[in-house]
């Protein structure tokens, strides 16, 4: 919601939501689209988190002023790219590329997260 400026990035209600997302939908820095996704969606070999959501987490942390957390999350996300620095749509919890590959929307969210963090670190 803060990425599209629906709510202010430091609004207490949004910060509570951000903390809840990290607690309930995030495995390390990998963010699922919705609760229970890895257990209930599709065949077992396709379980994983969405790269776009994970980069949105970086951007939301940046907008909230949690720059150290955002930078660490971004650096961890870099480790999920392949040898050509490309990302799949989904990232398995063991780091494997799943789903569409390469995935343009994931790369777009990577770019916006990096630009936003760079501006904030200025």
C-alpha cells in the first residue's frame, strides 16, 4: 500500500501491517503472496515465494525509514539471482528458480527497490 502511496509509509497502521507481513508471510526475505501459499498452492515442486513481493518488501522498508533492514533484505535478494543476475517469478525456499523465467515484473520491482533505497541512502 505504501508503494502505490495509498497510505503514508510511516502511518502506524501501515507499519503494523508491514510488521505482520514480515511475521506471517516472510521466510527470511522471501515473501509469499498470501498465507499458506507454500503449503496449499500447486504441486510441491512449485512451492516458493514471489520475487516481486520480496522486492516490494525492500521498498516498503526503505519508505518506512528502516534503511539498514532494507539494505540487508536487498543484499539477501541479490543472492537469489542466477549467474546472469536474472530472477524467476518465484523463488523456492532452497533458492531454486520457479515459475516464469526470466520474469519482467520481478526485475521491475528490483529496479524500483534499488532506486528508492539509493535515494534514501543519498
